C-alpha cells in the first residue's frame, strides 16, 4: 500500500489537457511545477491508500464542479506565476 494524494494526479491531468488545447498556456517544467504547487496548495487534498479508495475518488472526480474548481485554481496559479516569473 502507498499513500497517494489523488488531487496531484487530477491537477496534473487537467493541466496537461489545458496546455494541449491552448498554445498560450506556459508549459516549461519549472513553470508547470510552480503552477501545480500553487494550485495544489489551494485545493483540498484527496488522499488514498488502497486501490478501492483510489477508484472511489476517481468516481467522485467525474463531477463537473470538481473539474471546475481545479481549472479555476490552475488559472489563478498561472496568473501568479506570469506576474512573478
């Protein structure tokens, strides 16, 4: 068993979706990590330990509000990073 913050996986996945659909979104490694760190610090963690817990968390991420919250925090983080390179 391994402790895992599912929110990190979700933020990474959504950020990758965003940069693949919009060439204006910064995508360098340092910028990506800065944006993810800021966004994750403003989102609630979703820790799982078992595969069953991970699947349950994945089901909950289907909700539109979950995705919207993550996109909002990523956008805020991109603004912060762009103002403070």
